[in-house]
């Protein structure tokens, strides 16, 4: 999946050429996909525990999963269905909202650096530093000259993370314009989902072409060897969950974290414990 969904860096991206309902490399259908995701969840939980244990023993490696996408693309659903089986003690989840007044008084990466995972942890960003080249571009919140510099700053920042032992997994959840409408209507039609609806989502939807262009630029300029982007078709929720589980599994398998060896005399401790009977 790392090769199948990876965005080639430095090449122009046309998101309209990506089918948001596609299931590249995936199971045959929803039932098979849900079952496969459940099976992967057990393996992922084991890998996460090994990473967490290794971190407690001085292994500085950790994982940062970045979830970006238009409203209703499923960032929260991914956290619930993919990260839900992990030990919460080894996870650090951060949802980035509009910057606070304090955050605006600092460089745009300041709030991101404060939320990074510690060694052994899996960090999950619901939105991220890319908001500062997405909504900032669409809403013209900063001068274009300043905006242009941010892509390079992000690339250097992510390279520094990788150099420090962070495995960065950046997923763009690609939902279609039509599917977004259906999901927003579902929220309006179900009182239990009104809390998930924001009238501002309609205003953002009106800017769909501008956001698609902003994402295309970010994907082109910031898909690097150190921290590539992955385009995950997100019209089918089951496939989205399966694909991100698979991406995480492949990255964690490649890391191959190990339980640390005991730094005490196991046999002596067993003898002492049995002596207390």
C-alpha cells in the first residue's frame, strides 16, 4: 500500500483523476474489508504495545499519523475505527482547530511541535500544520509570499522529525463532492448527528474548487522521500479504514519494535517471589 497510494513528489497532481470510490489493493467487498480490518487491528495493537514498551526502554522511535481531508472525509471515523484498539496510554491524539490568540502570536509550527508524540507513542493529528497552507491559501489569511515559504518550512520540519526517529505517515482522505453532500445531509436528517454539523461547512463547501487546488499544491510540494503523502479514497468508509490500517501496519512492521530485555535477574526475582508463599 505504501507504493500503491503514494503521491510522487514534485509532480503536478490532479485530484479529479483520483477516484474517491476506488478500492485499490483492497478486499473484494465491504464484508471482507471489515473482517480484514478487524484482523489487522489485533496485529496493530500488538505492534503498538511493542513500540510503547521499546520507548520506555530508551528507543526514541515513534509514529505520527497525519489525517487531512475535506469535511466528512472521515478523520474522526478513522481515529475511532483504526486507533480504537490501541492502548490509549501509548497514543497522543490532537485535533487542530482554528488557532487561538496565543497560537497566532507564535510561528505557525509552534502549536504543532507542542503536540508531537513522545518516544514509543503513536501520535494522531486530526488536521495538522497543513491547515496553514490550505485554509490560509483559500481564505487568503497570509500574503502569498509568506504562504510560499511555508511549504519549504514544512518539508524541513518533517525532515527534522524523521531525523529524530519519527515515522511520518501522511494520509489525504479523498472524498468526492457528491459523497460529501450525502454525508452532510445525513447529519442534518439525524438529530443524533446534529452535533457533528457546522453551518460553516456549507460555506467551506462552496469553496470546493479552491480547496482542491490548495490540496493539489500541498501534495505536490510536500510529498518527499522522508515524508510522502498517501491519497486514500474515502467515499467507502470500510476501505478508508482498511487502507489506513494497512499503511500503519506496513510502517510498524518495517520498524519492527521489540520488547526490551529485562534489566533485572529474572530467576532471582522468581525465587524471591516463590519464597513469599
